[in-house]
């Protein structure tokens, strides 16, 4: 067997089959390119679901990690460390907020946001104990914990994990009327993705997010924005909500915050909202560890320049212009997205999203499918225009074949 076949066979034999990876085995990577165990080069148009916004092996991030590795990597929150205050202060400033509650993974941050909203509802809003409700959108993806899949509408994510956590109301994404009708005096929060990534990079109707902000403010309900995939430069702005001039009550961040080096996530909000926690009521051994803070501080410094947001906006315009030329020609039905992020609905007659992804892999381009015949395109923000065009040429080749 080849080195690829051997590695895949071993993985299949000894790891749970909770993923169905493309049959490529990556050994190294740099920028927007990955190299497999047999020396073949592939253009990465997925960027770890936005965790690799700044590319593979980013020198600034690796240097920050190396320097911290030589000093201290973990103290637990039992003690202070010298990177924690700077991380919290600078992330809060980047978000225009006051306080940060650091965690590790995106799912942990969403769980933290849910707990925060409920505790705020009981201690500040005055909702009767055990009665708090959170409104979410259909087709959402906020993670895979038991609580989070309890309000998923995806059968694959939800099936066979009951009994499910109560306290959530699901309304259609983009439907402000349905959200208004679902609100009661016990509603404590609305939790939504400004753009639904896993659902196929769904962008809501113009004015929807501003309408959610107005409605939540009017009804004394927290607007919780899950910007784990859409945030930190992906859409051409630091946050996707900025496209509608909206500031939520709470940001939920992850993925790109760790620069593809370490898992880093956080809930960022006001002192009034995050101030509901008292010592011992919520925590994480690794959340806010020195290594994570060092890397995230470098991510924040890079975002402050605005160059990555500007690059995502400019290359994103080019990406959507080129993809738009494919739409309506029989091979591509619809293209959606914003910035360097696109969901491309392939005509089912050409194959499933998985099949298209496999054909692109044969052309040395890596993407990932979702929901039938949809593929997602989300390259690292550092990709060159020439490499992006090369990848788009490979897509045209696959579609024309």
C-alpha cells in the first residue's frame, strides 16, 4: 500500500468514524498550500473552517507561540499569569466591549454564552427560575455538545442523543416576524450566526440583523452573535455584523482567534452581563492559558492593522465576481456569501458535493461539501490572487468535465 493508503487504513481501524475526511493525508503546510505524505501539493480552500484565516505556519503566530513555550504554557486559573490581563483587555477593545470570558473551543464558548444569558435572565432581568428561553434559528450550527444539538434542526447532528435540553425556541432564519412572535417575557436571548456557515454560507436578507438588534433592545433581550466562523476578518470586516452596522450584546468567538495554532475561544460582552458570574460558577482549566493568550494577542495585533479585512474584501469581490460568472450556466445553481467565503450550489446532475470535492482533490484543490450538492470555499486570507485564480480554474475544469 502507498503511504496515503496505509495512513488512512490505520485511521479507519483505530479512530471513531465521526468524520468522513477526503482521502488525503497532510504532512506539512505553509500559507494557502498543504503537502501530503507523498509530496503532492494541494491548494487549501477551506482554511480549517476559518480557523486558519492567517494561513498555515504563519511566522508571526509561530514566533509568538515559540517564545511563550519557552516561558510558561499553563497555570490554570488558580493563579494569574502575565499574558492574561493583556489578552482580555485587548480582545475587549477589539470588540468594543468591556469583559472577556476565555474558553478553548467554539462549542465551549457557545455553552458559556447560553449559561451567561440564562444567569443574566434570572439575576438581572428577573425571569422566574427555570423558565428562561433562548431563541435560535433553524439550520443553525453552534457546535456538538448535548445542549447545542438540542436546538439543532440537522438530523445527523441531533439523532440518538436525547433526552434533549429544553429552553430553546427555533424560528426560521431570516424571518423577523417569526422571531417577534416567539418572544415572551421569559425570553433572555437570541442566539444566531450572522452568516450560517455549515448550512451553506447562508446570508440573511438585508436589514434582518439590524432588525434583530432593534427587536432585542426593545424587548430587553440579549443579542448573542456567534461569530466563530464569520468573525475576525473572514467577510471583509472584523465582524460580519459590521456589514449592517450592528453591535450585539455578546460576541461568541473561536477558530481564527487561535490562529490555527492552539484552540482559543471567548465570550466578549459588557461588565453588566459577564459580571453575573461569581468565583466557582463557571470555568475551564485550559481556558485563557498563557500559550493561548500569547497566540491570540498576536492575532488581535494583526487584525488591528486592518490589512487582513481589506484583503478579504478585495479578494472576496474577485471571488464572487468569478463564481457569479459560473452561476446560471447549468453547472452552478446559486452562489452565496460575503468576503472570502462562498457557498456554491452545484447542479445535482453533476454530482453530490462530496463527489465534486473528490474531483477537485484530484485537481489538487481541497474544499468541503455540506448539505447535498453544496461546496464551501473559504481560503486563508493570505492567499494570493494568482493562487485563488488557479483554484477557480480547477473548479471550472471539474464543472466542465
